[in-house]
C-alpha cells in the first residue's frame, strides 16, 4: 500500500480521519507505524497529500491530514476487455486501476465460458475492492469507470461506435496484422480478447461496426494479465 486511501466515512472532522479494519492492520503489520509518523494519503475521488498519525491502538488509528496535491492524470483510454477467468479478473482489475485506465468495459465473447459470468467477483463491491487495491499501489485516488456488457453483438453495433468516436480504435489480436503502435498522442479505444483470442467474426465486427483495427505484439501468445500491461505500456 503506497497510498492510504481515505473515504468520506473516515472523516470525523475537517482534517481528521479515523481508520480501522484492513488499513489499520496494514499500518500495524506493514508500516510498523507509530504515533507521529507521516504517511502518504489520498481522498477517494479527490486530492492527495500527507497524514500525521496522532493516535494509534489495536482498535483505531487517527490522522490529521493535509490534502493539496492532484492525483495523476488518467490514460486517455477506453479498454474493452473480454471477461477473463475469475481468478485472473481480480489481478487484471488491479492492473487496470494501477495503470490509470479511465474506462473499462467487460464484455462477452465466444470463448468466454458461461460460468465466468456467475462469479461473485463481478459484484459491484468486489470489483471496487480490487480497483482500490490498484489505486493504493499506484498512488491514485480516482476509480476507473467500469461497465459490464453481456451481449457482444448489440454492444459492438449499438454502443461501441459512440465510445470509440474520435479515438484511435485498436483490437489486440495475434496474427498477420500491423504491429501495435508506440507512444501514441491521442485517445485510444482498445479491445483485448479472452484466452485464445477473439474469433474471426468478432475481429471483423469490431472493425466494421466500430472502426477498431486489429494489431499484434508479435508471434508469442500472451495471457490476458500479461497482454493488458504490455499493450498499455507500448501505447502510452
């Protein structure tokens, strides 16, 4: 945890917060914090700054906070991601949040197993938990916007064109396609498929309906959790 992330309910005064639970345990077990220590803090959805620990025991921690720094800018990116398997989803959500993705859309695909949609990791609170872990890692305070689309064709035909309008539209997919561009200077809409990649019909629909052109990273086939940071690092 590189940033102690504070929520509205933590504030017990104008500049005073009280913490318990996971964050308190982290202060004791990882930071080995003591009264008087200064820690990096951020208000979820708001500014970052410094917190001075004014009280600490087994039940609560209290800090006086000063918030005067903006969070890092988000990537100008809408990421369209075929739903990964549940255990991988948790890691990918943390990565997406830590790398500063502005908008994430989880979509269905032919190769996404139906059972994946039943996972409790897709519940709003479970998604939020993983996104917050990513923010704490990267020192950010702004959650990505996340939406879920269970029907691929209606989403791509009816809603994706508006999301992708005015952006560089790309589909990450192995094959005989142009190499993914580097260090782009414009907003991007990027679609990444499931394990095994998109099927040809999906690649064609993404291109024809929404203008997302297929690109590749080379001959190696990567797991989703590897492809996401690899493509984002190359693009931005």
